[in-house]
C-alpha cells in the first residue's frame, strides 16, 4: 500500500518554516530540500520537470554546499591564525 506524503511534507514544511526576516543568503540544505519537495509535488504530471534541469539544480546545490564548507573551514583557519598571532605578540612583549 502506498501512503501519500503530501500531508506529511506540508506539515514538515510548516513546522520547519524559515524564520521571518532571513535573507536569501542564509538558505540551507533543509530549505533546498523543502523547495525541491514542493516543486516535485506541484509539477504537472503530463509535463514533468526535465531530468537534465533537475540534475543541473542538484549539481549547483552540491557545488554551493562545497563552497559553504570551504568558507567555514577558512574562517576556522583564520580564527586559529588570529589566536596564534595574539599569542606570539603577547609572548614577544614579555
């Protein structure tokens, strides 16, 4: 037996709704998956989304996730370098 996921997806989308006032630059993986789910639910069954277009969107999101991970890693490295500089400066002052 197949159970419809429309109500479940709608409930999860409303319970995990983005916080009001967030900008487009703060969308995450959860937001992307909710948008993808809604897009799949709302598409015309006689004219579905092109597979190439869907793959392109997924590849673009994957690339974006990689860039975000790289940025987070660079921020951690910069923080550690800042700490190292402060430590070296305070050691040389004494």
